[in-house]
C-alpha cells in the first residue's frame, strides 16, 4: 500500500473522477481509501466554480468533481475548469449509472442485466448530426463521432478486456463493492435482487391502461404517453408482470444452487459482469425501447449515458458506468444506488491495474524530486557543501535556475511556488541552513542578485532570499 501523505501541490493529482448524480458521487466518496481534510490548502484556479473532494484511491491522488446538472454541456465546462486547476490530470473517468441495451447486436452471446458494468471503448455522440426539412440525419461513422480513446488507453483497455485483465477486474470489483456496501450509510445501496430486474417487450409501453385515467392522452397503440405516466412506477400504472421477458441469465441465478450466492449474502449480485464496448452519449434521455434498439443497431452501442461526450475532447477519458435501467419507458431510479456503487468499485479496480502500466504517475509526482541537501550547522560546513554543489551546477546555472524561493521551516510544505503558479514539476533542490551561514552567498556565486529585506518574494529569475530554508528550481 502506498504511503499516505497529503499532496503538496495540485500537480500531484493525475486522476479525475466526474459524477452527475448524488448517488454516483456518494459511492465514489465511499470508495476513497483516504479523503484529504478540508481545507487542503491546495486551492484551485481563479474563476474555477467547481467543488472538489480530494483523496487517495490506491496509488493515486484522485480529484472528484461534482456536476451541477446532467448532460454534456455541464460535463464539458466542469472538466475544462478541472483541467485548468489540475493540469497534470492524465485520465478523466466518468463514473455512475447508465441505461443498458438488453440484447446488443455486437455482443450476441451477452445478455445485459441490471448491475452489469460497461467500460467504454469509444463514445458515440448519437444526437450529433444535421437537422433537415426531412428530419434528423445522424452522423454515423466513428470519425464523425467522438472517436476512440488515445492508443495508450486503448491498449490498456484491450488488456483489461482479456482473460487475465477481466478476471482481475471482476474479482477486485466484487471485493471493493462488498467492502463499500458493508460501510454505514450504504445498506440501502445493496443488490435489489433478481426479481427486481424487470424487462418488458419493446412494444409493451409504460402508459395508463384504465380508460379515461388521463383523458385519453395515453395510448399504447399510438405510442402516446402523458406526463403523469412518465413519472409513475410500473406498479402504479399496473404494467402487467405477466408480459415480462424471460431472461436466461436471471433464470440461471434463480435456479442455480450457487455457493457464490451464499458468499455474497445478497449484498452484491452473484453474477457480476464487466462488458467493454461503445457507449452512446447525448443530451436526450432515452425512454423508448424502440429508439434504444434503433440507435444501438445503427451505432453498435451497448449503453446510453449523458456526460462522456462533454469530457471526451479534453483529455484521455473512460466511461465506467453500471446499468441501472433499460432506457425504455418503464425505467425508474430503483437500481441507481446499487449500480452507482458497482461503478465506483469497478473504477477503483480499474485504477489498481492502471497503476501497473504507469509507474511514473503514482503518488510521487512525475519528474519532481525534492532533495534536502543537508542541515548545515556551521558556515564552514555549508561553504564546503555549496562549493561541491557549485562545481557541478555553476556552468549551467544561468540556464537552469528558473526560480528561487523560501521555505520557512522544514515542516512547512513548500506551497509558495505552487500558489504563485510557478512550475513545480521540475526538480527542486532545497538547502537547509541557519540564517547567515551562506545560503545567500551561494546564490551570489551562481550569479544571482542578493536581496536583503524580509519577507522575501518567491521570484522568477535568479534571486536569493534571507530565509531559513531555500528552494531552487532547476530546469533539468
Ligand atoms: Zn396517461
Ligand atoms: Zn411500466
């Protein structure tokens, strides 16, 4: 396990997670290994209106951003500000719930059931196209849509979708999910059960059936539905359970005398599956089995969601969402807490393996090292030390030294350069010594202007400060 320590700068965050719904961000908050206390002192960029939770998941410092609304406009503006405040973000993960395509053409052997996880191999913006007099013409090719993930992410996802990667991912997801759902506050997010997974035929609509209930607005034959019916549950409308489709995967679960059922004790699904495929992303909420299947067929997508398209252009993005409905007229919110928990657990499992392929981006920030040269107790000691140091650095100093700053005590994190927007991704050399032992002279030796007076400024260029602790940034 990684050593936990509060990051000293926003550039130490490499992973961002974006959630739209409260149940989604709640599950992600629950899955953090550590949450950094507020205020962190790390701040955010000017004019950044986002709210963040910062913490650690496994090896990674993770920033969680909350969307003000569902949809791609919201996710696009939130992710743009997030990337301004956290410039070293390598991967944005959109985590939460989605609508699943129960019988996707592209996955003939797979039947998708509620609680399955979908990991995006690409995001298709299905409501992107041209509106003609004659109707809406969708752009159909991959090039016309948002396209595929960058190649490094693609190869990683290819590995994950293979035999070894997928097995590890499923095992870890199950373990993290059990852990999460046993925490206080997550009992109501547990698996709703096989019987609660209901799928009606495509042409069986969610409408008022009793004549005259809504003045004849609802009509199954003509495909009309009133506002009240949209917000009502299947039970309230009397949708006929006798029409429910028989689902082989669910039936196997009901009939199987599976020891795993006992192990999970009904807390998580005994048949946790993770599928990889294209996800449709758009601003329209799909509440129609006919539209769902038409879009799924023409674009090869296996799920529907609303935020991935807004983030996709900005940075490497992956959508990890768990199916909470079938994007049909019967859809409700009953499965959202469980599905949000599954997605958060799978995101954690994803990051565990992602750490293996990018060791430079673990909790230690990329390309940054802080050296404490030595605590100099006497002037003579420091002079010797600095002379040695200068032999190597003097010839290059005017080119390499990009800033100098103070750090009052060794215990205080060197936040000054970070807060002032200086580049702290470069190596930093620290010289520890009492006032008057010669730190300023060393700066003079390197060709800088000595500056007396207190408090000193962190400054661009070569300038020394009368300080207890001095930081020098070199453009190595
Ligand atoms: Zn009605
Ligand atoms: Zn219904």
